């Protein structure tokens, strides 16, 4: 039996933009490099092996989820959801990830959203984000 939806409710799935899983290779190489620290400083060098674990956790956790009504930015320790009507625009600064400029003057980092991902974000937002490639 088909489910009933409210008239304004979208049936489209949200778009999830993540950090590439290939970034785990960088965490692995960092771990290999830090193994040298253990041989040079055996008493406290192992503490540095927490860094590749944190890097891998960040790779798994960081993402931006967008649907027609909201955008959610998930960071390592928190998650924030705002409606598209609260977003005044997107901007790119020195980091390669986008920042959503909010109407209240604050901004929100959108993890893994690069300029190349804007067409996906434009489609998910229902046209609220302009597609620069059209």
C-alpha cells in the first residue's frame, strides 16, 4: 500500500556529500610515519598514534546532507541543521570547503562541499542554490 505524503512534502532522497574514503590512505601513511616516533621515543611516542585515529574518525564523520528544505553540516563533534530560507548565500575562502552565509550574519562550514559539488547542492536545494555550470 503506498504511503501518503503531505502535499508539499518531497519524495526525493537527501544528497549526502562526504570526504572521499581514499583519504584514509593519508591517515595510514601518517600512522606509518609516526611509528618512527615510537622507535625514537618509546615512552611517549605512542601517544602520537592517536592523530591518525582522529583523522580517520573525521573522514568518516564529516559530511553535508542537503534536501529540499534543510542543509545539515556534520562536524567531528557536532551537527547543525538550518533551513534553506536561513541561508543568504555560499562563499569559498582559503579552505576548499564552502561556507553558508546565514541571514543572522553568522556562517556555517559545509564539510566536503567544493565548487565542483555545487550542481549536486543546487539540485538538492530545489534551485535555492544557483548552479554555476548552467
